[in-house]
């Protein structure tokens, strides 16, 4: 397991969650017009993207990489 990749994935998920909750709280803090609605929508989209990238990165860090043998003959001999 690659700890740096796992840390990066979990950090990305955390960033996405923070962006999402920030986008939820913005309407209660600011006056809403069409520009602010667009900004909130973009923040929500960025938070979803960040969460998905973080989940994928975390899964890639947890699941070990399958390495293929370089030489097929060696693979066949080891199998016998």
C-alpha cells in the first residue's frame, strides 16, 4: 500500500467535502443573484469531482498492482 497515494486520496476527499459544505452555506451568508447561483453550482460540481477523484485515488492505493511477468517462458517454467 502506497501511503503517499492514500494520503493524497483522503486529502482530496476531505477537500471535496469542505467545498460541498461551503457551497451549502453560501446562500445563507450572501445575497443571492444569478452570479452567486452560478458560483454555488460550480463549487458543487468541483466538490463532486474532487470527491470522485479522491475515492479513485484511495482505491488505487489500497488495491495492490498486478505485475505481469516479463518473460513468458519463465512464467511457464514456474507454473510446471
